[in-house]
C-alpha cells in the first residue's frame, strides 16, 4: 500500500522527470517528451518511470539519436536493444504514431 512517504517520493520523481522532459537540447524532442510527461507520466508504474528516466537522461545516445529512435519508421528503427526492451519506449512511439507522426501541440 502507498504511504505518504512513497506518495511524496513518487510525486517528486514525476515533477523532476516532467522538468527534464521539458528542458531538452532540441525542440523536437522537447515537444514529444513534454507531451508524454503531461499525459502519461503519472500513470506509469515505478519500473516504467525508471526506464523513462534512463531513456531521457542517458549519456549513451544524443538528443538527435533519441529523436530518431522515437520517430523512425519500423524499417529504419535502430534503437539499442536495451531501449527496445522498455515498454515505455513503445508507448512513446505509439503516441507519436497516433498523432500521425506530428509532435506539435
């Protein structure tokens, strides 16, 4: 069961990740991640939230790489295996796909 301490920690994590989703290096990624954070971050499991944090905070890929991973069509998808294993990655791609590939809000 959730306790006030775990609820507070979860709230701080969501706030921090929302901030980092909005403060990206390139506008295109900012638009995608800030929308996802606003619409989905609170509903993610703790594990998916941890994967999301690793996805957006990793130094293993650049902002442009991340943008390409999220928006590439299936034939050109070259995201690392680790990234493709995360359900949150596919949730992000599905959000973009449902918008017809358009990320503007």
